[in-house]
C-alpha cells in the first residue's frame, strides 16, 4: 500500500542523507535540504530500476531529501498525499488517472507555488487531464493529436508552433544524440556547455501540447525520426509553480549519462527554488565529442 511504501522509503532516505552529511563537502551545508516527492509505480518503462538511479543521483549531491510514493493501480484509491509538504514533485509516473480529489489537490498545490519535474515517459501520462497537460507543456502518445496543441520545434533560429494534423509522440532508434542549448541565460543551462552529447537512448519527437508559458531550453535533432530540432529540456510556468520537463531518461542505463544527471540535478533544484547553486559543468565533464557516463561515486566526490 501507498502508506507503507512511503514509510519504508522514508527510512531509506534518512539513512542515505546521514551518509551524505558525512561524506560530502560544504557547498550546501547550512542550507535546508530540498524536499522531493518522487511518484512512480506505473510506467511503460522500467520504473523499478530507473527511480533508484534518480534517487541516488540527487542524494549524491547532498542537496535533496527524497520521499518516494509507489502508486500501483491498487494504490490509486489511497493515494491522497499532502503535496504541500514538498518543495517539488518528481514524476516518473505513467499510469492510470489519480482520484479526482488528488488531481484537484495537485492543481491547487501547483497554482499556489508548488513545483514539478517531469521525466521522459511521465509526459505520456494523463492525456485527458487538461491542467496536467498545461503543466507539462508537451506530451505524447495515448491518443494525443492536433486537438491537444501544436508540435513545437526549433527551425530557422526560433521556436515554431506547428498546428498541422498528426499524432503526438514518436521516436527513432536509440542513438547518441547531441543536445544544443537554445536558451543560454536560464539558471539551468547557464552553467552547461552549449552543446553536449547524451548517451545512447531514444529521443522523443513530435510531442504535442498546449505549450503555454513554456520555454525551450535545449533541443536535439531527431535524426531518423521527425528530422526536426526537438525540445529536450523545457520549463513551464503554471500559476505560481515552476515545471522542469526533460525528455531524457529512457532507461536506468541512460540515466547514468552525465547529460541526464546534470540536467536532473540542476532542473530539480531550479524547479524547487528558482535558482541553481551548483557550479558550472565544464565541457570536460559533459563533452560533445563523446557520450559521457559517470558513476554515482563520482558525483559524490564532486559535492
Ligand atoms: Zn522511452
């Protein structure tokens, strides 16, 4: 059940943070930790192996404390969390609709300044939930098409909103794709190389959605897919809330890519606080000529 899962996980999170406080340097000492509420439990991807990688990655920085809610189909009836307890909700959830009252409570949380991080297939979820689609800006699959909003991509030096008809959501074969920063002044991207290579995974393309109050921070060319420069990192303003949406993170393996790690870390801190306090990521750490992987221990050593 949801409650038991949360309780069990809380214990794990505390143990990790104790370890972190011993092993990590002073960068974030004295600052209260950012409380993250990770939701998973249903996904067409391997959430059982993916979520622990995200938890370990965030914990390795010493900046976050994480609680996890595993919401299986059977748990939905009991899933009525107090979202307001958390600085940011991290969704790795692509499953059945939540209860109406939970949806209402989540919208209220976001409108009042709650925050959200959406990872990869989490943007497939809730195709009929209007407010959620406004939060994520763009989504894919599950019947999405022109009724849900435009295609959005980079063309001729600017972002294009393409209202043409067609399905929302597809991807080509997995490959190492080059991410190009388009918005260099945003706190998330300001400290990143302007171009870098993501490790091998599928690249989402042809996503569709309302794309209101959305900023595309970075794109990647969908070779063998849409053949367009597709949004990879996005931010959305929803009410008083901040949303960071990354299409990266297909598998627990590709989540070991430095591109995923650094954008998750920076994006989660930004969503929660509006700032990024982590030092810039050099082209040595996040290169464009090779797709870099990194062990969790190496992240720990940096912090
Ligand atoms: Zn995928």
